[in-house]
């Protein structure tokens, strides 16, 4: 989608300079790549970015740690750039919210840079991880407690940060909300024998969780590996085991799936006005094709190949896997997990991983009929 179209949707003067990597790099005076963005039309635009040099240094370090040629297959070195290479930029209309960002950063001594702009707004701010508009104070405390240099695995500004600690082999997840539900469903998965990774609170804070670093990468990254299809089959078998588990619905949190008909439909129609009739027609089809009373149980809620870790050094007939990122896991419709996986595979042009997961699932359970499965897949594409 073009920057101009996104800028028109954002409805904020000057937003183009943070939505396009070249303009963003010029604003900061260094080469930056965009990691993630979030728009609230007429209110704010927030993007996360990474120094291009930091990302390149990380890639070189991983290749060197793995001996060069087989880096993509066997590297188990530190992943991701250092925290200093990651930042955010925010364009915000409200002066009160702008003041709040500056005030919260000042409490932990973190620097927020306010760029030159109109006195009446919108206001342009930027900073590093410790100055994050919502995560900053907690990130500051965690980073100050570490005796090693972490690497950034994932950063969603004002939502979450995931760090890898290479020396201790741990992963730290920092969120803006309590993660008690995530802790609970992780324990459910573990008790059922479904392959995942145990979590524990950091210093009794449920919004910061610690787990062990496991495997040699995720299935999305290793989609072309000779063992990828077998790993997808293993994920399908694990998913079937999860779906067949006898867990009482009232003992589980609700899976965080959103509305049955995705709330993104009006926004998609607004962003793509020439496709609006097709979007509305698809919405009507989903209302007709998605079952009103689907089979339900314990689900992952956001399943995709990048949520499946694998160990490429394991030589068993079926690769060892771990299913991670259970943030949305809970009680929900079983078809949503399969649709989510197939949608991710369609988007990444890896349909063979979709077929492999279904094959592994079918050996232990019964997937939905093709028409229902197509509806769940379409729903996942729209919700994404």
C-alpha cells in the first residue's frame, strides 16, 4: 500500500515523514528501517524503527557464530539487534497526551526528543526503548537489572518488548498489561503435554515474564529447510492434541480473537475504496459461512509458522518443536487456529507448510470441512 494512501488515512499533517523509511531516516539523520506501525486516524501515528547498521551487524554476528555457510540452518547465537539500535517515533495530535509522554519519560530519566513542528500540533516525538510512551519505566528497570547486553527479538511500541539474554539463554517479555492469563494457559498447555515453553514472572511482576531460549529459529525463517514440512506436521499433531483436550470452558480465559466478523472491515474499505464493494461482499459471505456455534476448546488464537520454534540440530524422525507466543490463547473456535495458519502461509507464499500442518492435524483429529476452513482463513486474512 502506498505511503500517500496511508497518510491520507492517518489524517495527520506531516505524517508522511514517519511512514516512509527514507523520510524517517532523513528526520533522524541515520539510515533506519521500519519495524512496525500503528495508526489512529486523526489522533496519532506511532512507528518502531531499527538502525540499518545495527541490523546488519546482528546478521554478521549470527553468520560468524554459525561458521558462515550454515548460518541459516544451525545458528543458535544471539538474535536481534542491541536495544540501542531500536527506537520509536510518534506523531500525536493531543497536547495533553504529548505532555504525558514527556512526563513519564522524565520520571526514569529517559530522553525524549521533540522535533520542530507547529505550536498547535500535531507534535512529533521520538526516543529509545527506555523512553517508550507506555513501556519505558518498566524497560528501564529491567535493563538496569541485567548484567549482560540483551538482544531485541520483538518490539511493538507501547505494547510489548521481547529480549534475548545470550549469556543466560533466557527470553524476557515485557508488556503494558498483566500477563496472568498467559501464565495460566501456558501451564494448561504444559499439563496437557503440548510442546510449549514454561514462563515465570520476573520479580513477581506479572507484566514481565521470563522463559528459556529454545531451538535454532522459527518455522517461518526456516520455511525452505529440508525438515520444515516435517516440523509443520509436528505442529499440526500438537494442535490437534490441544484441540482435543478436555478442558472446561469456564476454567479458561476467552481467546483474544476479536469480533466474529473482523472489526477491520470498515478500515479496509476506507483504505481501499475501489475494493469497498468486494470487502462488504466478503463480510456478508463470512456472516453466512462462519458457523454461529462452532466447535470450541483451548486454542492458540494467533497460530502461524513464526510461532513455532524448531531444533534443526535434532536428528529424530520428527523434529522437536515448541509453540510459543500464547498471548491470545484461551477458549475459542477451533477453526480459527487452522485459518490463522493457512492465512499466514498464503501471505508468505508457503502453501506447502499449510498442507503439512493439515496433514499432521488430520492424522490425530478431524479438521473442519473445506468450506468452513476457507471461511476461517478469509477471516484471519481480514483480521490481520
